[in-house]
C-alpha cells in the first residue's frame, strides 16, 4: 500500500503535459513566426502578380493608342492648323514686327531682282546700256569712272556691321544709312529727278528691316518728311510712308547741300554711311566743312558721293569721298545704276 502511494504520487513542480515544455514552446513560436513571414512573402508576390496583370493591358492599350495617333494620316485626314494670334502691343508696332524682311544677299544687294512699279519706272527712265566702271585710287577713297559696257562695283566700308546698302551701284556696309539727295530745279531736266527718286526707293526697299535710314533731300534748303524724327527702321510701314512722301515731291530751287549735312551730323547717333548725290556745282568750301563736321576719328561716317548727269564740278565730290574713305561715282544721264 505504501509502495502504490509512492508510485502514484507526482513530484512537486513537475509538468505532465509535454506541450508545455519551454523548449517545445520556443520551437513552436519560431515555427509560427516563420510561417507568418512565408505568408507575407506569398501575399506580396500575389499582389505583384495582380498589379502586373492589371497594368499590362493598360500599357498595351496606351501603346496602341500612341501608335495609332502618331502614324501618318492620309492627306484628306490631316487636320487644319489652328493659329491663335494674341498680342497686347499697339497695332503699328505689331505690324512692324510681323513685317518679314525681304530676301536678299547682303554682300551683293545690287544683284537682287527688282520688282514692282518702281522698278518698271526706273527701267523706262534709264534705257542706256549698262556702263563699265573703271576704278582708280583717289587718296583714301575710290572713284568709279563710266566706260562703254559692263558694270563695276564700289566698295566703301562703314562700321563693322552686317547690314548692307547699295545706291547707284555703290555698295556699303553699316547699320545706319543717310541719303542726302539733290532735288534742285536742274534735277527736273532729262528725267534726272524721276531716276534719282526711283533709285532712292529701290535702295531703301533692299535694306534689311533691322537697318535704320534717314532721307534728307535738299535744294536751297533741306526737305525732310514730317514723320521723320531721327532714324527710321526699314520696316514696310516706314518704307510705304517714305515712298508716298517722295512721290509728292517736285524739283525746284538752288543747290545748297551743307544744311542737309548739318541735319545728319547733329543726330545723337551718327550714321555709318552717307550717300550724297548732286547734279550741280557745289561751293568749293563744302568738302572742308563736311570733313570738319564728320571728323577723322573711328566713328566718322563713310561718305559716298555721286555726280549725276554732269561732268562739271567733280573735284569737290571726289574730295568728300576720298577724305571719308568713301566712293565717288559719276553717273551720266540715262545710265543704269
């Protein structure tokens, strides 16, 4: 009986359930944590596969749409372009900005094709054969002398600029061009006024629109357009106004060019090139006065002088051109520029 009691008695502090063993519990917890991690990884993989399954058709649809919209459409299906023109600039300024410069070769503008009524008028006024120009050095300048046939070019250079201008065959470079042209009474003979004004309009028309110009005509006194307050940009609007003003002029009076030179030399911004034309005898003091006002510094303007229609009085014009590194040219009546 005592033996039975000793066998059936349970030791104090013992655990009859093996599942409650601490080592077993630790192993069980480790297994559960690992299982949880495996399930999380599996869930992430399922979500990734689901995302790919959803996004792949969408991306394929986008690619098909891009391909269909960027392929070349037949001519009938090409949509018309829609242009929205918005501006808060004044109308006149906007028009000048929209004016496209005429196509030209700046290095040889005299080779461009003349067009329009002005060119036709010039052709009707000047019907002689193209003269040949023989070049000879005259001090610092260059002289052109008319021969029989062919054509030559002057080469007076202004400041370092990209724009170019040509007047009666004399080509010069610069940004600002002043035209001092005789409209005295003698210019009304032999069609000289009409030919000179047609060549003036042709020269202005060939300026690039970023160039600036000033027109000062003269007889006994200077004659300038009322809207010309300093330099004008060679825009279509300004050229249209200056052409209309020129068309309303009539020759008359004497030949006094110095006041016209004074207007040009008094500008705040000096000209790069001056084209000076006369058909008469100018006072012998004019070359010295012009040189004194123009100066010999680097900013002095190149002055190209043209004796138009008369062989008398060339020496003062030669001096004006020579002392400013310009070009002198004699243009007989009926010669082409």
